C-alpha cells in the first residue's frame, strides 16, 4: 500500500490502471481513463504539486477550467470528471489519502443526443456504396443484421460461425451470447469467405496480408463509405442503433432484443422505445434490413 508521504503521481496512476485492468474494464475505457489521468498529472506537476495529498479541489477545478478554455466541450469535460472521480475513489479506497478533493466536483450540463437511426434509404445507400468491397459489405451486413458491437466484430473468429448462429465471445465485461444469422448475413459472410486471403490467423476478418482487422480499421473504412453514400452525422455504432430500433418497430419483444445485443440491463434497451415512437422507422422484419 502506498503511504501518503510517498504517493507520487505516476505510481498512483499506474496502480489505478492496474486496478481497472483487474476489474476487466473495457480496453477503450482503461485507455481513456489512463490518458485523462496522465493529462491531469501533467497539469498538477506544472502547478508544482509533488504528491497526491497536496492536491485540493481548487486545483482540480483549475484543471477543468483550463480544458474548457482550450475548447473542450461540456460532454468531454463530463467524461474527464468521471475519470477523475473514479481515480480519487480508488485512491481513497487504498488509503492513499484521507480526503477526496474530487467528491464535490460537479458535472456540467449538456444535451445528450439521441441515438442516430439510419432510414431504409440510408442503409440501402450504404450497402450500394460498399457492395463491390465484399469484406466491408459483409461487415455492414453483420452490424445491420445482428446488432453486434464493433469490438465484438473485430474479435470474431472463423470458429465462431455456426450453422445458424454467430457465437459472440465474452469480451470486456460483456457475456458470451449466440446471435441468429439470417439469410442476408449468411450470404454476405459466405461471399467474403470465398475470397478471404489465406491466413494463419483465425480471425474472421483479415487484411490483404492476412492480419486481423482492427477496430480502428473497421471504423475508418465504414466512415469512408458513409461519406461515399452521402450519409451525414453517422458513426459505426449507429448501425447497431439501427438494428435495435428497427427490430423494436417490427414488434420484437424488448427482452429478446436486449438478449440479442448483449445489454446488461433491460433499461438500456428501453431507452430506444421513445425514439422508435418519435421517428416511426419503417415496419420491417430483420431479414429485410
């Protein structure tokens, strides 16, 4: 356990990262929290602070004020505050400090935009834009027909393909689940497999050189096709949102959708209900997406 007198910033930072890792938090979350605290540590060191116990609430507020002046949005500031609060709760639990200066830091108010749901015209335009790129086309179909997460898709192995299902492995805190594959998804995958480059790696999606396709590769590619299709304001995760919303609109029970997409809480899926009522997505079956 680190004593108060020797609670150096970098040591506490590393212990925090180890703590998050042991909790099996998502890799992206650990990376984001780590960078946030690294940024905070640099600011505090520039202030002349040498140990954690020297830091006061005013110092943390000064950090946030500087970020705001540098152009960070209220939403970004709120995320940074989450990192800071989690960091200081960890330090308090480890008895690294007796007083938590972050406990009374408040979040700025900001408008939370509802999930972006693609219309039938939009997701058809996306299909048309990437149709000649069979790997990307298969990826788009999997997103639209299964509601899979981008990290889960990047983690798919050839062995995860079953006769009628797709086995999604447990990843970053999410439980393993089986998702049914409809005709559209099966056809797109089979088309991709027929020309998949030879690879010693068992990943379902690989590059031309046979290396596993990474999350950033997938995101960059889909963003490019969004632009090519003339679809504005959309991101990769919106394909997952579209699956959920259109499935709800077609009458699929909430509990079934929640299980299919791997939501830990039914309340997460319920948030889409009002959006479906407001936007009135086309009443289509999953096979027709």
